[in-house]
C-alpha cells in the first residue's frame, strides 16, 4: 500500500502539522487517529497562520476528505469553535469534507475540571498535563463508562450514562476540593450541541473501507510524539494514548496492512513541554537561543518549551518502536547561527555506556548524554528549497543524524512556510 502514516519521533511539537499539510497534496484523505485537543499543529501558508488542535491538518487543502478516527477523544464544543475559526480564515468545513467516527469518546466539562484538580493536587510532582480532560476521557473508555458521540443520538441512553458517570466523578471532585456536576445540566448541554455535531458523525471505518476499495490514497496523522507514548514513552510523563504508528490502524478502524509507510517527524534539535526526563536539555545560553530562534512556545497552552540538543538515542528508539521508514527533519534553519552543534549518540548510566533509553523512572532521570560535536555552518538556510544549495556542514550534520538514528532523512523543512521544503524521497511513491 502507498498510504503513509506520519508520527512524531520526539516529545511532540516536531512540526507534524506542516509536514502533513505538505504531504496531503498527494493524499485524497487525511485521518487523525489519536489524541485530543491537547495537540497543537501550526501551518503557515502564504503568510497566513492556521492553528489546529482536533481538525486534521489536511483541512486547509480544498478537495480533501478529513476524518477524525475513533482513537481520538473529542471535545465537541472545542471542535465547533475550531471549525468556526477556520471558517473565519476562509477554510470551509462541512459534513462533505469532515467525518467524525461515531464511536469517538466525548470529552465533557467534568473531565477538564477533574484533570486540573488532579494536577493541582500533585504539587511539585505534576505530570505536565494540558488540563483539557484527555486523560480522564481515555480512562472512561478503558473503564467502559465513556460517553461516545453516538450517544448524542440516543437521549435516553445518554441520560442514564451521565448519571453513572457522575456517580463516579462527583465523589472524586469533592475529595479534591473541586466543583461537582449535575447530571441534568450536563444532559441539557449535550442535547444543545447534539444537532450541531451529529451531522459530521458517522461510521468512519466503513467510509475508509469504501475509499480503500476505490483506490484512494490515505495519510494518517498522529498527535504528540513517540516519547510521549503511553507504553513506550517516558512514563509517567506521557500522554494517555499510543502515539506510535501501530495505533493508526486501531485508531482509524482499518486493517494494519493498509497503513503503508511510516514517516517520523524530528526537529534538528530537541524540545519538550512540561515535566519529565530530558537528557539533552540545555539550561544555558544555547538552550535559550534555540528557544528564541525557534519560537518554542506551545500551540495549545502557550507554555515555554524546554530546549536542547538532538538526542539521537531517543530518536533511534522511536524509529525502532514505531517502524519508521524515513525522517522528515524540521527547523534546520534554527541552527544557522551556532558555531558548533551537539548530537547525543549514547548515554552514561551508573558509569556504563548504554545505547537506549531505559524504562525505569529513576534510570531515565539519571542518564547522561554522550555527545558528538559537529561544526556549524554559520550561514542562512532559511527558506532553502534545494538540497544542492545547502552548505557542506549542514549536509554533514544531516548525514551524521542518519547514521545515528539508523533511518534516512527523506524530507527537510527550512521554515514554517509550506513550500520551504526539500523532498529527497516521496513516501507515497513505489
């Protein structure tokens, strides 16, 4: 299959939105398969900035079908606001070009309140959640008490499920000192939004099967990054879903063989939002310079990102656990002013060299990076669109990354603009 899955190969914020948008020129359908509106994708097209959280990044291209798969948790109020915001920028979104899986779990106001109350109760041990109710909603899904979008079409079922849901959550909220919720009020809010959201809702898996039989090309878009995966990330400082490519089939409702090639998105350096281990974090002048040049603030939360050097050990692990076939390397131009660059090629743990990120929480916090030092290029690469125009030292830097992560760089981004992109190998091609 020539379909493509796009995943983050670091701690998120790698530039997936731009790469998905750029690749979507080849695809007929763009499918978002996990996460919620804690994800933030920024697109810059002809000087206009689009900020998306729930909508697939393909919505800005006319003639493309966008699908929100069953693996996504959906806040319907946020989604409608996002649709309206896009309409204000001239992007028309309707049931003709957006389909939402009917079995998506629904994020309710109670989930966000609980999420924030829990995080406040953790004090100095905060995980770094966005507080948008993503985790509690996934908990409901696994505990089989979730309210799903299809429930909006069955009012009696919805009311009974809300009663059961709040019998679980209100005691927790009371214990945490948070506000409690009335099932009747929550039911009325759901009934108010139901006629606005249900026209978009349907059997996404069935539509995907129809499109597959018709020979349509599909692009599957993940949120967050591999190092935030609930199983393979820096647990417990992770998101509440599987972010690696294997989840694309489950989260979209298709067979695993259909997904096709996997493209991992990787910054030319490393960033992280919130708490958790970050072996290559630079807390000095270089880290500050990376942050200021890269405009490293979260799309969703506005939080300042922690910055540091490229961690090839962690990316290589993401390549292996995620089945990544090739890397799209972003933000190369941010490194233009550095006289020398560092790439972490291994870790030291308790005096021993290791070549992977261990699972233990204390071990992850204790690993020390072992660096290769690379010469910088000290010239402008911003906006370059040809491999031949890149300076020799930039090419050496890229080649060294390929060696260390054991995957080729197939696409290179030199600015947030859509067309400032260098393609070395088309992932859709045979």
